[in-house]
């Protein structure tokens, strides 16, 4: 984030969600960005809407979103709940339309029903953790929540001047074919709604900015531009950085769960705190969607039982909800590097059997 700076005075920043999973961190990051840019506009991703077992903020569903909206207002950050701002381009004005739109399992390819599509996805283990952590309260389902949001957004779009071009900002892609670039035919189920596809004909949308897929996209279809996740350089992790991270986990296994951009993962049992890095050309990097992880790291405890009890105290819900990296049968083997940086060394990896 330190490298994210305006290129010109007066630049706006459109944030397409997935800032963080802890409410406090989301608001702190947006506040810092607001100090740099003339205007910051944020829409929530699925990660902001998770109610994570290790987050002190236990708000769920709509209440969680409204809490984030209020926090943004106090920090002068625009959200989908504010009047749409107008961007003055070089030749004309654009309405910038941030949206709260989720998914309703209609991005399901040739499956006859959502139930059939979800059954197939669960059979092969291709399921988003949203099923465990993204709550739809007070709506009967996530599909009901998005149905209401689509209705409200369409009403607001209809009230805009008919000749005012629109820049649409949403976490999810608005076209199903854009979600089909993911590595699994099942994952698009959690990636949007078919209800947004007619908007490109019905409203004068000239650009769509979205995230969620974490796959860089810059394309034009007709007179509409689509932009998602611009390329960026991965952040290197030095041997000292890794050693300090392991030491921090050993000292406070749970308190460090959301430390900066080094989020913890948990084993299937929900009791072993660990993190992942990517090995590229002899160096370690902090992984992201463009830089897949290749190695996992964990601290070696002299008193494992005590560490396990510390973490278990935070498991206030089913431990499956804390498992964000469950190993599937088809998951490729990954190098294990546990305990290798506590003395400042970087020995060759062990291969998981």
C-alpha cells in the first residue's frame, strides 16, 4: 500500500473491495488512502463482509456492512450509500456508481438449477469460504440480499440523466463470461449475478471497474471498458522479516492473526497458526492472487499444548470456519519450510508427503 500514490493532483481512487477481513483494518487502510487522494470511493468485497472467528468485531451481514459505511463516513470515504459523485473528464462528466452487489448462484454455466450446481461444486471441493463466513442476516439468503440491492441500484440508475455516461464500480464482475476465467468451472457461482448483464444495454455504462477474481484484466467490449486488478510488483520478504513473523506467532499466536499484510492461516483442525510465501528465483515474496504461494511456515512451540489452547479460545464457532486453506485431494504438493527461519537460516524446503 505504501506505493499506492496519486499520479496527478486531484486523482480519485476507486477501491473495488477485499481491503482486509478485520473491520478495524479496513477502516484504517481507507483512512490512510483518503489522506493521499482527492477522493476515495469504496465498495465492499466478500472479505470485508466475512465475520471471521478471530475478528473482535462479530457483526454479521447487513449490520456489518452498515458499520463499515458509518466508519467510512467518519473518514470522508464514499460508499454505495452516498449520492453518486460526478467525475469531470477531459471532455464530459461521468457519474461514478459504486455498488453493493453480491452473488446469487446464477453464474452456473449449463447447470439446470442452483441446487444442482452447488452439489457438483461441493462434490469436488470447489467451494468459497463465503459459505461459512459471509452471513446474510437479516435476509433469508444471500440471493435475497442481492435481489434487494439490484432493485435499489436499478432505481437509482434510472434517476440519473439519460445522457450522463456511467463508470460502474463493483466488487464482482457484471458479466458471467468474465468470471469464467477462473481455474474452476464451479467457482463463478460465488462471483456475481446475471441480473447485472442487461445493465450494459439499459444504462449508458462506459466503464466497469471490478475485483474479486484477482486476475488482471483490461479489455474493451463495444464502447464499454472493463478494468480489474491492475498488475503490480510482488513484495519481497527478507529472511529477517520471516524470522520476525515466526517469532511474533510464537509469542502471541492469536493476537498476531491480522498483523499487517501477513494474515495467518490455520490447519484443518483449526489449531496451528501458519502463513504462506512464494518462492521466485531464489527469493521469498508475500503471495497474492498474482503470485501464488509455494511454501508454508509455522512456529515450533516448546509447549505446543499451551499454544493450541491459546488459539482454541478464539474458535468461538465451528473450527471448519477457521480453516481457510483446507487441503483438497487435487491440491498440488507444496513445500514446507516450518521452523527454518527462527535462527536466520534458509535451508532447502521439505516436501510434504
